[in-house]
């Protein structure tokens, strides 16, 4: 007997007012459908079939190889979607079929596992996940007679007494495969929306082999994403969950509500995060690093004890003990070796800054390599672009680049060389040399006095 999962993700998501399928929108930095597929796989599903339709190509592009996709050409309702999946899955009569909505990113594997266990421990043809909602409007309501589940009625088809019920259906079911396809095929579309409702399978099965319910799912966990308000709510809930886990793992956050960590980020114990920190993509941060306030770090590696504040860092490798910011922009391909610094109003692009080297103020360094223990004076710019092509600047070890040097690439500055402040350097500088490029300073002694006298005589 296998557990075979169906994820319903073909719907249009009309209320998102978006051309994209709603399940590709991001929650906690990952597409909604990816969370659902992972939960289903982690719950022990042997195979997964995702029903796609609206925006199918985008959704299919997000699925792992282990998930199959079937296209529901017309979105005629959740029963029709389930039937479409079953057709593609072949004979399920000996199997258990888990059905999950594609728009519930917070649903956890443990909950699905518990639902599967409840089902296999009982005799029911269907075991239904339900929740108690403080605001049940919009959801299907669970109708019971005594303890027994009899049916689900959709909000728009419910009468006033039924609308007062606060136990809701959350589109999450475990079915015994035997006879499932036939039951679903028999469902009609005689309802307010003229759709084939999977919820109608409950009334049918209640009268045959019985329906069990696993009540008390956490209302936040089962919340669906149907509009932008719910998308923001799900994102906030996911963020709380992610942050809570990192705090348990030893990460310090001054204000967790203002820290945004994507699902694929990895942190070590002792990391310190200030408000306004966004850690995105495949970022890793080592112990005792400090990030924020107000920083974005995407697809980057941050070494132990490094500090990044008020800065934007994308696709960068940062070793231990590095300082970045305030107000630095580190662009892709940049590598900061141990103890290096990129200070205030500094932009680096595809630049490697060697051990202990510093670019402390107001510089642009692009397509460049800086050796160890070099200092790049304030206002220095690598002129890497001649309007047609990009060129490299190579700076050696223990180099002193004077303030406001223009380094016109391609260019090499040898070890222990100096450049004079304000120089426009267009030729290579040999190791140990000083290169100055500026006109001689002229001095006119007594100028101020002469000028003052002239002004006086003109005034008479
Ligand atoms: C559905 C349930 C409702 C439950 C609610 C929240 C039905 C009839 N109603 O309503 O009882 O309270 O979810 O869990 O099932 N989908 C398809 N193909 C279709 C129609 C829908 O794949 O033809 C997919 C959607 O993409 C979505 C899921 O099924 O992921 C649920 O559909 P949706 O339109 O969101 O249903 P609700 O009105 O929320
Ligand atoms: Ca829904």
C-alpha cells in the first residue's frame, strides 16, 4: 500500500489580481507550492501529483523531479481537479490518497503525518482535517450530527445556521483509494458556482463507509492564500516560524518582527541580527557575525565575527572579521578576505579585497584585485569602463593609494607602491614606486594683501 498525494494547484486565484498562478507567489522567500510539495514529501508520500492549470508552466518549473504534473485544462472545481489527477495516477484502489490544497504554505508535515496515521488506524473511507476558525467566513463548514461528520457545505451555499458553525474544512483529506474515482465521478455541479466540489465527496462517503475527522488543526497553519492580504499574513506567519527556529538555535534578534530570513538561509549560533535585516536566497552567516540595522544580504557567505551595517550585499563572499558599511554596496563577484574593510559610501563590484586591506570611504572599485594590507584612499575610483569594454585593475600588497586617485584600467600597481592624492594614473606603477600625476603647485606670496588693497582703491 502506497501513500499517493494530490496537490490541487490549477485554480486561477482570481482575488490575487495577478497574471501569475497564486501558488508561485513567495512566502518566506520560497514559492507557496514548494512549501506544500516539501510538506507532502516529508509526510511520507510515495508519489506526488500536482494538478496545474492557470499559469501551468511557471508552476511546473518549480516542481522537483519527484513530483508529476497533470494539466486540468478547465478549472471546473476541486472534485474535477482531483478526478483529473486520479486519471493520470492509474489504479489507486489498494492505496491511500492524500489530497492537499496548493495554496496553504504553512501546512506542516507532522500534521499530514498525524492525519495519515489517524486514517490508517480507523475504518473510515475518508479522514478529514478540520480547524476551528475565529473568522470562518469564506471556508466550507463541517456539518456534524452528534459527533459524526455528515457533510461539508460551502460558505456561499450555506444557510444562516450553517454559517454560524466555526469548524471549517481546509481542503486536506486522506481517502482510501478503493472506489474513490467512482465517488468523485458521481459528484454533480449543482451549486452556487456550478463547480464540481470535492467537499461533496464527504456527504457521499458519510452515508457509505463513514468519514472521520481530525479536528483542531491550528487555524494559522491551515490558512490559505487567496488574496494579497492573506499572502502577507502567511508570509508574516512563516517569518515568525523561521525566526523562532533560529532563535532556538542560538541566534540573537533585537526585534524578530523586523528580521526577514528566507527559508534557504543558514545561520550559526551567536549570529546577531538587528532590525531591518533581510537575509535572502542561499545566504550563510557564521558565528558572531553582526548584521543590521537595515541591511540586505542575498546569496552571500558571511564569515565569523564580520559586521555589516546599513548596507546591501549581493553574491559576495565575506571571510571572518570583515567590516562592511555603513552605506556600502557590495555587488556580485566581490570577495572580502579576512579582516578586510569596505566602509562608508563604498561600492565594490567583482573586486577581491585581500587580507587586512581597506577601502574605507567614498570609493568605487570594480573588476579589481587588491592584495594584502593595502589602503585605498578616500574617493578612489577604478575607471574600469572605457565606454566599450571593462578592464581590470590589479593592486599589490601593502600599497598606499592616495585619496582621490583615478585608476584608469587596465592597470597594475606593484607591491608597496604609492600614488599621490588626486592623481589620474593611466600607466602601470612598479613595485615600491611613487606615481604622482598632477600639475606643480604655484604659490603667489602676499596675494591676499594685494587683493585687499586693490579692492580698497577701487572703492574710493
Ligand atoms: C476550498 C474548499 C473549502 C475550504 C477551502 C479552504 C471546495 C469546493 N471548497 O474552497 O471547503 O474551506 O478550500 O481550504 O473544495 N483548484 C484546482 N482546480 C479547480 C479548482 C480549484 O486545482 O478547478 C485548486 C486551487 O488552485 C486551490 C484549491 O484547489 O489550490 C482550492 O481551491 P479554491 O478555489 O482556493 O477553493 P476555496 O474557495 O478556497
Ligand atoms: Ca483556497
